């Protein structure tokens, strides 16, 4: 693996899941793999789990992790080619990225979408330019349209919670929220479940919330949440803003919030969420505080997902 | 020790003081005790000495310390049970804390009081919920009402500066300030000196600045600063806002500022302050720059206090 | 070396350049020199290269680096002697610095000039007070008037790119900018090139942009950029605000921007800049993206410069 921006960078998803599980069983099994190596983690946006789990994963591989808050500790970067930089941006990614490539062995980046310009967001202009100019492996800590470390942790979580000799039914359901959120987690989860191919996958959301087909292709898509939830083994709850009417909050229909009542029609489904979750808006206390919820275990798995990815990049680098 | 939120968590204060002194004599005596362990330090509020001394202490024990500025690097947390989170808080402590409990071996938290709602502040709702939901030992880096790492360093400082075969007279005196400050340091110092029981302890302040009796019980309390200072061996200078008229700045009476003149009536007293100190407001240059001041040594002892506490928690964890 | 605030702290510049080159050839050649030592890096202002390269350098010497954002993670410091601190500053450097001196083995500080009060800026009041009160070696991460780690990296870059048996012609040229910048990088480069004495050194800028003579003395100074550039081997491009009309942006004359056309009269000159650079304002894309530009290698050399400096301080400390 030379970079980790999406499921497309992974040749063998089940093997990567197993690697994560192996690290979970034995965190320090490769405690010196990363000796003398450094990962630079650049945050253009806030992060809790991703930031901390990446630091933990790096440390368990014996690698140095250096955190940098781009806006607060540095300054605004320019991403437009040929820009006459007489405004508020202070440094071009063309100049910053190659230097980061000299300071670090792996570069990890968190950057959110604007939710204003769909074409720009979906071009993944920011992270793509870091890849282009850094000259070292780049790991996404969530980009404008995807969140692959989250999705890998999601598949690890499903794998470890499902022991039956059949395919699980996995449902991704839209949930209400008070503000417009990126489509990243949902796009990415859809992309990974489809690439994995080991689940019956249903996506449900109100009209107007269709995700980009590139990611959902292969899944059953329905606006009927009740039908979608029937016999579900796993329900991934997530809000996202509209892709069609880009970045808009079309509906905040509270009836889409998952309840214990709705879980009755499922196969005693386990409930997932990437967190942070707005309690009693996206997901009710009664579900989150019930044994159905595996959101904590899911977030815990972020460490092992990150460790599996960093490990594979480090091993590839040594070849 | 399973947590470190107040003097009540310590069974043997003199032993903990000795442990701190042992680390001061030999910082790396247990350089691999914390190997493979991680402390996550969450800052909901600013910190200099506490932050840095905790990092230093962790490192000297071979432990990884990961710093996280909750507001700036993450987002606002919700602490109200059952909240409908449609406002500005993004994540509930119920969801964040258990995950931190999976990423770290020890969780350390800094959180200031609002100074607006006494009942809420004195319930220690924030740190208490981290304790409840994190499932790992929690260390206070100063909470709404107490600052135990400071107080332990204070007792280490008194111990190492007093060699006479009698009890020292220790005076905690209120000092003027330009803004309303928490009662934490004063509450905590009172609690620790009383629990320690090895000093004659006097608290002096203007009327209306009575601290909560729970912490001061056992001390002599007087509004007569001159009487209080007489024959003092140690004078702890600190401002705090009113507990009764909660969070109010009732008086900024400059005559309460300690001067060299006032020190004449003391037993050549040593002057302490937790820092940061507003020079020439809380304490005059003439005192701070005189040999009476031991504020630097006191702040230096923060490292050894933190190291003693982390060490005891690590040792308890290994059992 | 007991501190590193300017070229004046270095007794043998060529030896320090060689040390940096040795670390570049073998980064981990002294991987345990800094074992058990800690550098505290205080940022009163933003930083990217300096911050990251210092962390990398420290790690490669086996030293712990602790970063602290003074304003964001702490509070405003007071630098005026005798101040009555009833305003917005919370802690005096007199109180903070000695404690940092107890927590760390080396203290590194980044602090920008106000550009409002020349006398104050050029007194280097901030970093000087840290030196005075910290009691440990202080390293400048850029101060009000100088940026020595940058300059050392600059000399390393010139040395490694020039192999002819003659003195290189090095030109420092002013460049346009949209905002008023400090004189630090230019002062410092001038000071170092002059102290090094191994180049023919020309400084060119519009009228009114004369740098302080203390730093430039020994260089040829001209307002004729074309004449200056003739036969140049290295061109250091940098904007600075006026020293005479202190902190003013007198001219933003675009004709001073370096172009490929202007490079024709040079000895196929290599172009340097400390970065961040405002593209197409200070320097055109055509130059930055051409083989003339060595700005990336130059910034890469920041690591080895920092490592050479920290190494010398550590070695001195062990004596």
C-alpha cells in the first residue's frame, strides 16, 4: 500500500481486517517496525478519535507521531494553481508539501469539504495535492468525500460481532441532524462494504439524500426505512447533507431517528455510528445506552484499523 | 490509588510526599515503570505548569503522554444527562469518555468552574462524569473546586523547607486580584493541609470570602491578616472569589497585598503561590524578588508531585 | 555553545555547517546523545518548518521535545519590569521562565516583533528575558530581529550546492509583498553571510529598505537590482518592511519580483527563499517551479541545522 485515501488503495480488504484484529489481540507485536520512522499528522479541521487513535497506533508500532494544527499553529494554505497570493493564504501546498515529505516518512491529513462547491470537494483537491507534491505515502484522516480509516474500523467491528455462517444484512440509514454534515463517512462506508462484498447491503434515506452512485453502486437503495431495517444485523446510523442539492439540509424529519421500537423488526440488530453523535437528535439515548449499541467498541477499533494501515505502509516502504 | 481527584483519594499523604522527594532525588529511578502505558491529558482550559510538569513526569516514568486541547482541537462536550443535543455541543461525555478509556491507561483532565452556578461547580459534574464513563483511573489537572497536584507539590515544598522539630505555622492568606478566580487552589490547599495534619494552619481573608467548610474544617479562620501572619513559617498567598456570593469579587482591597513590611512579624516566613501571579496586584515585586519567595521551587516540585501520583496509579494498575 | 540567538553565539561557523552536513548524511549518528534530555519549545507566534524541523532534530538526537503554544494553550505573558499587572497579561516572564528552566534542559522560543516600536523590537526584550530568567540554554526559533536556525540552514544549502574553487556571489534581494513583514530573516542572513566570510555578498532593495548596519556591514548594498544580480550564484529572495520608517510597507513595486528573464544575467543562479512564500507576489511560479529554485532543499536543511545546534548545546552541557 503506497497511500491510503480510499478502499481503492487496498488490494485485500479481508487481510487488512485480519491484520487489525491481530493488532487488537497483540498491540505491541511489531513494536519496532516503525523505529526511526515518523508520521506527520496535519489537521486542517478538528478531530478526536482519528487524531488520538492514530497517535496510539503509531506509538504501538514504535513510530514517532508529530501533530500539527495547520490553521492554529501555522497559517492558511493555498491550493489553487497559479494563484496570485495577495490575499489571506500564506503558503502554497506546492511549497509546503514537499518539505513535509522531507521531514516525515508518512504524511496524514485531515481536511473537510466546504459543502459549497461540489465539484471542488469531489475533486479531493486538497488531499490530492498533498499526494502530488509530498512524495511520500499519504494517509487520509478524513478528506472532503471519504473517511477510510473509519470504514476499515467499521468492517473490523462488523467482522468481530458476526459469527454466523451467512452474510450479515448491513443497513446504512440516514438520521436527522441540526446542521449540514459532509457525506464522507457514508460515502466511505458504502464504498468499503461494496468493495468488501461480504454483506447484504441496504442504504435508506429520505428523498433527495441520494449519495454519489460511484460509492453506493451495488447496494440496495430505498426511501422506506422500515423495509430497510427488517431483519437487519447491523444498522449504521449517520446523517449527511444532500449530494444533489449540494450541502443542503433538506429535511430534519425526526421520524428518521432510530428507536428501540424500530429495532424490533430487525434481527436484534447492533447499532453503529462513527461518533461524535448528537444524542436525541441523530440517535436516542434509549438506543445508545442499550446493549444494541456497539459505538464504543467501534471507536475503540479505530486504533487497530490505523495500526494495520500504518503497518502495511511501513512494510511496503522497507521493501 | 485508583484515581486522584482530591486528598480523599490518598491513604498516606506523608508517604506520597516522600515518594515525590525520592523522584526529585532520582528522576529516572523508575524509568520503565510506565513502559507501554499511555496517559491522555484533556484540556478544557489553559494550563502551563500543570500541562508541562505532567508531560515531564510521564516521560520520566517511561510513559507516553498525549495532549489534547478539547475545544481547539476537538469540539464542545455535553455533560447533561438526557440532553437533546440540537445546540452547540457536539459530543456527549458518555460517548467520548469510554473511548478515551480504550485509548489510554490513565486519563487526566483540566476543567475550570463556571463561577456562575455554585451547585453545578461543586458537584464536580465534569470530572465526575469522566470518572463514571471512562473506566480507567482519572487524574485531576485542576477541576471545578480542587487542584490536588498543586496541593501535593505545596506540601512537598513545605516539607523540604522546614527542618525544625516542631509543627510549622502555615497561613493561607487571601490576596487582591482584578478578576474573579476559582476557589480551587485554596480549597485544595486547605483540604490537604488539614488531611496532612502536620502543621498549625490559619486561613485569613476579608469578610465574605469564607471557603466551603468541608475543606477548611480544622483550620483557624480569621479576618485579621496581621494576627494570622504573626510567627508564620509559611505564607500561601492566593486570591479567590466569594463562595457565599458565588463567584463574586467583593473586595479588591489593596491593603491585603503581602509586603516585606508585613513579613517582619513572621518567623522569617517563606512565601508561596501556585502561579501564575499578577505581580504588584496579588503579590509585590519586593516580596516575589526577595529570598522569602519560594514560588519557583514550589512550581518545580509540580514535576515530582505528578510523578509520585502517576507512579502510584501505575503500580496499582500492575497489581 | 551556551545559547543560540545569533551568529555571534557561534565560534566556528564552518564547523557547524559541517556538523549539519554530517547529520544529513547520517541522521541517527548520535541517536542517544539527548537521552533523558528535554527541549521545551514555546511558540508565541505561528511556525511550520521551524516547529517541525526542531521536533525532528530533537527526536533524531534521542531527546524529548515538548511543544507549547503560549497564547492558545496558556496565557499572555508580561515582559515589563515592575508592571502592575492589572490588565490582560497573566504571568510575568520573571516567574514563568525559571520554572521552564526547571522542567527543561533547553528552552526554544519563537517570538515575532511588533513592528510598531523599533527600539523595543531591536532590544530583543522577549527572548533576552527568557535567557536572563530561565537559567538554561535558550535557542531562538526566530525572534524579533533574527532567525539564526534559518540562516544556518541557508549556509548549509549554499555550501552543498557550490563546488567551485572560488567564492560564490550571493545576492540578497528585497521582493514585494502585500503585508509588512519582519526584518528577521534578512538581518540574520546578512549577519551570517558576513560572519561566515566565504562569499561575495551583495544586498539590493528599493530606497528606504536599508537594513540595520550592524547586520549588513561588510556587504555591498545597492538599489540597482539588475547590477546586483549580474553573475550571481545564489539569489536569496525576501521581503521585509522598512527599518528606517519602522515596520512600514513603503513600496510594493512589482518590478522587484524575480523572473526567469532577470536570471539570464546571472551565473545560472540558484534561488533561495525561507518560505512561506507568496507565489506570484514575492516570487513567480515560473521561478519557483524551475530548476533554479532550491527552496525545498533549503527548507529540508532546517532539520540538519537544528540538529547541529542542539547537538552542540547538548555536548557542551555534558562537559
